[in-house]
């Protein structure tokens, strides 16, 4: 049945496309070539491969037919007319059928393999420019699941070779992006390295805490100079009352400029706070964390902590020995307190004890009568949370956050809120987690916030197993 209109095939469920050379056309009045479509009910590999006009892929095929773009196509479009026919992966389906029939693996030639890897790299780079080992492994596994004929007999997993090839392909892709001036890749080029770091692998700046938008491109039509003007305008806007809508819009617009400044220049906290005072507001810490990780900060933290609180208390109280006695003494506060934030704070501090870390090295308590000692202690703190209370009073006059000896946030409602805001600032300022709470922050990031929880240390893995028993 010869068809020349798309409307004639709109009710056909399956079509077979056969190319006819121009010499075989029987209608001389038609100047343009056309294709012949035959309706078929089932896929018949033997019949399809026996047709002299159809194309197929085998291990000895000529790679020259795949020298086009990753999704090369014939002149035929799909019935919807929206996208060209994906020739390469359409033809791979023939080899998949052969694999299902007789278990024959397909060894693609270099050019076809390059086309497949290019297509995968184009998708991967949308999510991360620096994929981790497990991410390359997941993509390689997905490829062999979608196209079983591409499995490899020489490896235990069946896709180890694809995984390694993906790593090299992503390296080549980053080189191309660097030549195009992509900021997330250019920041690691040799010309941007400091003295003494003249090696490609030295001090690589890349996502290390599951950041999705590590360094972002400027908005379309914006330049560094125009975004600097927006930053200067923000200094005025932040002084106005009830101006959250304008501040939020300008902070959103200048996100890429701010991230490039943080990652590339590594400014001191005091200097950066003077340049971007709006970033150190509670609402903007939440918004910045959302921009970087695509996850809400405060709501996720509190909901997950509350979800695990009962199970956590059981696990924490089961600890024996001297450490267990300290934990039980600290947990007594929760029995006589109805304040949910005090209970959350207690669970957090006891969790720190359970993970063999010292909460007193991070949470600093001062009294108002010794304010000079408090100021000295705050100035000597690299990172932590401070509280100031009156003499003989349990009520806190001030709760704040200290980074590099600078009060970056103050007058917060409670300690648990200060801890959440500090976690957000660590992401917003591209800081490392404090060494004295290394295990605690791993639990927060990978268990509570569910950010990059694929690889856990032994201690956190054991705690996770107990939580989900």
C-alpha cells in the first residue's frame, strides 16, 4: 500500500518503512521521492532482515553510516511531526531482538559507540558536570537494561566498560564546556589556579555536598556588570521595611553572580556579609538552599527529625556505659518539657553524644553578666552556635550563629532554628562541615535531608540500619 499523506496512517498501529530508489518509481509526474509504508501486526525479525532495502546493524557493519549526529534520522518524520526518527536507537532494537532470540551480544564499532556515549553525556551534563562513580555506574546499568545487546561478557557487572567509557567521555565533555566558557568548568582551568596548584587535579572546585546548582550560568541577557549593579541596589532595598518581595526577586536574579563570587574568590565572611547582607536573613537562607539543592531546608529538616524522633530516642537510650549514662541524664529534660523546640534541641545534642562527638565544642552558652567573656569566646569561634541568658534564668536573651568569629545571624527563636540556618549557610557560602561534628553533619545531610545518601561511613550506616528496622 503506497501512501503519500500522513492522514492515511493515523489509524495504523504499526508501520514498516522501506526505502525505494528513485528508478523504481512508476509515477513520472511526481517530482519528489516518497516512501512506501506497509502495515504489519507483529515484529518479524527474519522477514525484516531479509528485505534488501532495510538497514541493520551487526558487529561487522560499516561505521560510516553513523558519522552523523547522535540522533541521526531518515527523511521520514514521526506521525506527530514533532521530532525526527531516532535511527541509531531504532536500529539497536533489531540487535535487542536478536539478543532475546539467541543471546547474541552486539559489539558496536567506535563511531556508533561514540554516538551512544555522546547522547548519554548530553543528558548527564544537565544534572552534573562532575558525576560520581556510582552515577556513571547507574547510567551504564540503565543503558544495558534498555539495550541488553550492549552488555559486555568480559566484566562481572556486564557494563564495566561502558562505565569507564562514560567517565572519559565526561572528561572530554568538560573540556568542550571549558572552551565555551561554562563557569562551573572554567573555575577549574589551569589559568584560574593559584600559585603552587599548577596541576589539573589540584583543588578541584565541584559539588561535594550534593549541590545541584553549584555554579549557575547568568540569566539570559544579563552580564556581570549589570548584576553588580543589582547587588548595589540590594544594599538599599534591604534597609527598607516590608520589602521582602523586591529582595527575593533581586536575590533570585543575582544568584549566579553570587555563586561565582563565592566559589571563585572565596571571600572572607565579614567582607561577604557586607556585600550581601540580605543573604543572612532567615527567609533568604531557606531560598538559597532551595536554589542550590532544589530541596526545602527548614520544613524538610523538621519533618524528618520529628519522623525519626521516637525511634532515635529508643536507639539513644539503649546505649550503655558512661556514655549511655550521659545520654540518659540529658534525655531527662524531654520528660518534663512541653516545648517541641527544646525536645528537638535535646535529641540533637544527645545524637551528637551518641556519635562520639562533643556538643559543648559547638554549642556555646554564655551569661549576660559576663558579656566581655562572651564576646571574646565568640571572636575565637570558627563555627558554632551561641546562646546568651540572664543570670539564674533559663530563658535565652539571644541565640545566634558564628562563622570565622563573626556573628552572621542573631536573635533567632531557638537553638534548633539556629542549627538549621547554619546548615543552610554552609551550603550558601560553600563551606565545609565542621570537623568536630563530622559524623553529625553526615547524618543530617544523608539521612535527614536525603542528599547523596549512596555512600555512608560505617557508623552512620549502622545507625541507619537501626532506624529502619
